[in-house]
């Protein structure tokens, strides 16, 4: 096990009706001025935004708001949010929604004391040392951004998705009521299930010691998600299933499953290229296509770990380790299909993908190799994986 530092500052308020205590919760932190950021209108239609604002008004917290966050959040809206936060002299940015609103809030908050453009931060031109705090009211179990130290944003002009990790990105608090996810559509629920699984799976398939505690955390989270998923899809108002998914999405991406391990996210990098070029592609759906393809390319280089996954997570027990590893991958692929996920780029709505462009983007024109402890992901490997997803 590698040496590590682990600090989780996010305070979680979990349970029915917790969003109605938003003002009271924020007041606990001595905050009096808030900018609210949300998505494309569901929080307005559902009445959630009004309930939150009434809660803020009740305790005298000044608030302004900006909607418009959409899947694969864009830098233009981050700039608007940053300007509003400065104009309003905000002390906190409150994101209501999922990963898109949360990530936009994180980058705007991290940029608050920076004189340059917010893109300077993900492009490593500026390393922030302080920023505004963020808070979250979670409405979809998916990205895990409500407890993570990461954020991703899209630059439409260059069709690039970039991200950055920083302790500043960890929200001050997360309000989590599973009831708020009841109205999430089956497709969006399934996208979220894949996303949270992927945050666990990518951490899992890196080198581990024989008695790696993080792997046991990962296996338990994955099995819990796979048990809750069909229940939530069949019965959207099943509180227990929705609770499991909401908690799992957070714990899958807060660092727990990578304690003492290196972190590599090659499939996330590959998917960011796809949804950067084709922004209509939801991140989780892109991962559902790419991850099985990546596994079928890479399992031969790490049979022992893929065999462990097949046995401990997918409950596959063939005698031959290599055959077992492959069958575990195929069973995972069938699970994604059972959720209604696309399994090819064509099914994603990309019948003629520009694979050469994607390979060039991923590898910076062939000058970059994505790290992998057994076989680096170079141009040749990337092209083979992308092509197998047609």
C-alpha cells in the first residue's frame, strides 16, 4: 500500500426533507450571501428552487441565481457565474443539481480570487490557493462531484474537455435527499449508475497489494450498485434503492476506493474526447460504450486482476482464469445493456465517428501516452479501442 493523505471536509446532511433546512445549514457556517447555480429548469418546475429560496429568506441569507448548466458544462457559463458571484459579493456558491451544475460552481469558486480566465486553472497556468466555498443540493446520483476534489468543463471552441483536481474543489457540505431523485428518468438514472460504477472501476483496475483494503471497498460498492439499480429502475420511488445509489455515487468518487493506490483514469480520458467532440453524448453513456471495449483490449495484460473482478464482483467462476476474466467483462457489458445503455458509438448517435481526430486529441497528435502500469495507451492502442466501439 502506498503512503497517502486523505481529508474529506464535506459535511453530509442526508435524509428526507433535508433540502428544506438549506438556510439553517448554511447559517451554521457563518455565511450570509449566496449565489445559486442550477441546470435547465427541472429545479424550477419541481418547486425545489422556490423551497430553497424560502429557506434562505427565512434566516436572512441574501441570494442571487443563475441557471443554464447542461450536460458537459461549458466554460462560457462558468464565466457568467464567476461574474455574478463577484457582483453579488458571494460568500458561497450553492449548486442545485448533479455534476454539471456542481462542476461549474467549483471552477467559478476556484477562480474567484484569480485575475485571469477560469480556464487558466484546468490548463495548469494558475494554481489557486484559495477560493469561495461551494455547497450542494444533490438531485441525481451519478457524478459524485458532491464529495470529490475534481471538476471538468468543456471549451466548445476547441471541442476540449479539461479538468483539475484540488482540495478547494471539495464542497463544504452536501444536502442529499434521495426523494429528489424519484423523478429522474430511467435513462438518466442508468447513465448515473454507469458513471458511479466507472469512478470505482477505474480505481480498481490499477496495481493492488494482495490484501488491498481499497479493493474490498470497491467490490462492495459495485455489488451494492448492481443490486439497487434494477430496483430503482423498476420502482423509481423506492427510497432504499435510491438511497443506496445516492450514497454510492458519493463514496465512489471521494477517494475511498483509491486509498493507498495510484489513480489512473484512461477510459475517462477517452470519453472526454468523445463528448468533447460530440457534446450531445452524456458522459455515462459514453463510458458504457468505451469501458467494456477497453477491458477487452487490456484484460490479457492483467488477467489476475480481471479474474478477481469476475469472481468477486460479477460472480463468474470458470476454471480457466483468462476465460473467466473475459466472461466477467462480457457479463458487465450485458449488465450495462440491461440498463438500456448504448454499447456502440452508432447507438450513441455517432454512426461515422472521426476516430483519427479522437486519437489525435487523446494523444496530443501522438506526443502523449496515457499512463497504464502494464501497457501504456498509445496511438495504436487508442485507435484499436475506439474502432472496436463502432
